[in-house]
């Protein structure tokens, strides 16, 4: 399968937070996110394992009881079922991968 980023529609997940689903298969999915300062994802869980790579900017990330600032060129892994959150400390772009795919993001 081939996917064209230019055809990926921007979906505003919450004010100032945008998702473009890049592609998916049977076992994984990828999306690109854009955040304005102060936006992000409040504490939540999902059964999917998630890897996030920060393309630009910086964000504060909490996974369970651990919190760190993650900057461009860095990433983090969230095990399925773990409570996690993210807040952009400056304009931030990320690529996120999930396994299995999240059907609500197709």
C-alpha cells in the first residue's frame, strides 16, 4: 500500500492540536501531530503500544509516575494500558506510531 502525505486530511483533535493520519496496515499505524504551545493530550490510556518521535519543538511527557521534557530528535514509548499525557512547551511536531492500529484515526 502507498500513502500520500499531501492527501492526509488535518483533523483538529482539540484546539491547537492537529493530526494527519499517514498510513496503516494490519499491525501498525502512523500519524503526524502539530501542537501549539500549551496544547497536548490530557492524561489518558489506550490498549495500543505507542511510540512518539519529536520532529521539532519540545514537550512535557508523563508516562505513569515518570515525567520528562522530550525535545526534537528524541522519542518515547508508551506501553499499552499505561496512563500518559503530553503538553507542548513550544510549537511542536511529532510522528506517532501505534500497534495495533487505532481504527478511530483512519
